[in-house]
C-alpha cells in the first residue's frame, strides 16, 4: 500500500512539473542584449521587437499580439527587448546598441525581421497577430 501511494505521488509530481514546464514555455519572456547578440553572431533568422516598458502601445502590442504569438509558435525565433529594462534606463547605452547593429528608424515599438544575421525588414507600431505572421512569412 505504501509503495502504491509513493507511485501515485510521483506520478502526480511528474504531471505537475510537466504542466509547469509547458506553461512556462508558452509565456512571453523579455530577452537580454546577450541573447540578441548571440543570435546575430550565429547568423540566425528571427523577429526582433524593440520597445519600452512605459509605452502604452508596446504594452498593448505585447498583450494583444506577442503573447498570442508565443502561445501559438513559442519564442524560439522571437527576441523582445525593452530598452529601459535591458539597459537599466541608460538611453545612451541603448543608442550605442542601435548604432552598433545599424538599427535605424526606431520608434517604440518597432518590429524587425532579421534574416541570417541581417535586418531585412521592419514595421513600426502595433500590428495584429495575423499581420505579424504575414510579415514573418513574407520575409522567410
């Protein structure tokens, strides 16, 4: 009887951990500059979203578009950086970052498509999930 109880508890624990793992991988996470740089150095293709935590449009875009995107596709090919968080509110460091990676036309939020380590397209402001998916498909 005791062994049976142990097996039941272990099975429940495994299910619980699996659920937590699945849920945590379907949530949007803000990325670091280091994660972005690694993808650029590896010549990866991905979507970069630059915004700021105090921007109402950025928050709406995150809630209405980026979170549903991550739930549907995961975040493997999506880098989201809020400059005020990633650069500890140091706007000069953020401007240096933009210059280093030749990122132009930045208005919060801006979404860029990076293909093999090169920025090939972008759009400013809020887009729907369908518009974001079409943008990605167009640039693949």
